[in-house]
């Protein structure tokens, strides 16, 4: 596979498949092993997809209760074990690194990131040739407290040059761009900097062509907590991403934490009356804006997570690529409540999730 990826021969013969035809084609072509996305409006009889009413009745769908009669889901399930990561685990998998103290008493957090080329399943039977940090998309969530020293060793075990560019403060020598922290195949580089400012941040590869290195999956969350801390809450990381599975410059699959409809089929369980804190990061390529909307509730918005007081009280925000925010909310009553992108096409193509409040 070349640096821009090659299409399977079945697709080459069929020609370009744009995303508005994707829902009709997927499930009918052997390139996807008979898998199907179902998204309500575009679901057609005889295509291997379910209609909205069938989804409500649970006909042909696995996980019945998980779909909750919502707008969409998938036929079949993604093999998380094969992928090597589970979207539900990514939600709360905060990595504090290997912790020590330096000679000045400062907390030091050390990490090793290995880049590998790896095929991942982004919807049942729909595979994507990803480039990964430590074998997962998104990469590990780095978590530190402002003032901590961060050391990340990047080991390039892939076929392409790679970097890690961190959003935050650091010197030019570790900016993670070509000439300042790029590791060629078989090489390594160590980034060493102080974690600041506090907030919800991200990291990503900054090698060229940039669109490919980000879109292929080389990104992750970088959370820096304020020294004084925040109120206790149930915390989650939600990375909004998309996948151009046929490399035509448009995404065919959208998701939170990589797997389409993962939190619709199996809703995120949270407790009624408990403060929820979500770090929401948009790394979607090929679309200028993504968004998040929660049902039957509002949230406090902390833009970029860099303040201790909320900037806004709302139920919907739009975000450009690399924008990230921290949101806080509480559900007072039990029940199932969906949340999703407020772009209907994104919902149909996988960006639909739900909370199960207990």
C-alpha cells in the first residue's frame, strides 16, 4: 500500500463510491464482507440494512436493548479484540505515565509511543489502513498536572516518517515538526517539556503530507489538570473522528473514539445526580466543522478547558479541527438519552451515541 493508500481491486473496478452512496453500497459489496451501516433515511430494503422500524424492533441487529429504538446502529459488531482497543475503555483510560521525581523534586512522567501501520475495523466488516500510536486510534490519553515534566519517547516502527506535535507550551526543538522532532523509520526521538497551560489539549503527527498523517489515526488527547484541581466528577475523553475508507477526500464513517455507533449500540452508563466531565476533541479531517449536542439537558462549557469558571451554558457546540473543550453536566433522572453531532449526515454515518442514566 502506497503512502496515500490503494483501493481494494473490487473498488477499482466499481469506480469511486462517494459517501452519499456509501450507505446503499455497504452491505451489498464483498469489499465489506456483507456488513452494513444503518442510518434511518438512507436504509433501503434488500441492501443488507435495517429500516428505522426494524431497528426499533431489533430485527437482525445485535444488542437489541443497546439500540434503544434510536436513529441508527450497525448490523453485527466490531471485533474490539482484533482491533486491540475498546471504545468504552478509551473513554476513561487516562495514562499517567511512569512517574518519578527529578533532582528538583518535580514530578516526571515518562511515556513510550511506538508508531505502527495497522488495519483497524471502524464499523462491522469495514476496515481502514490506519497509522497508530501504540496500536490504537486515538492514541493513549496522556494525563498530567500543570508543572509536571513530560518525556515522550517516539519509536518509529512504521514505514513513514512521524512526529508528535503537542498543543501547549514547549521549546522549538521539540515542536514535533520535520526538522524538530521527526523520527524516520527505525529511528526514535524524545520530547521533553513542562506540561502547561492546564486544559484539554491534543497531540498529533505533523509529518507531511499532514492530511494523511492526521486522518490515518496519529492523534490523541493530552489532558493537563490545574494545580488546584477541579470538583470531583466522572471524567471521559471523547475524540470526534472520521474515516475516508475509499480515499476520495470525503469521510464514509464518523465516530466518537473511532468505532461507528459504539455508544449507541452499548450506551455509556452514568449515575443520576453525578457530575459528568467530558473532554471533547475534534480531529475530523475533510469536514470544516463537527459538533456535539446532548438531549434533554444543557452543559457548562469550558473552552479549551483552560479556565476554572464556565464560559457558556448550552446544549450544542460547533468545533473546527483541533478545537477541544471541556463540558460538565448532570442528569437528574434515570433513562436513556442520546447525544450526537448536529449534522444529520454525520449521525447517519456513525456519530450517534447515548447515555444510560441509572
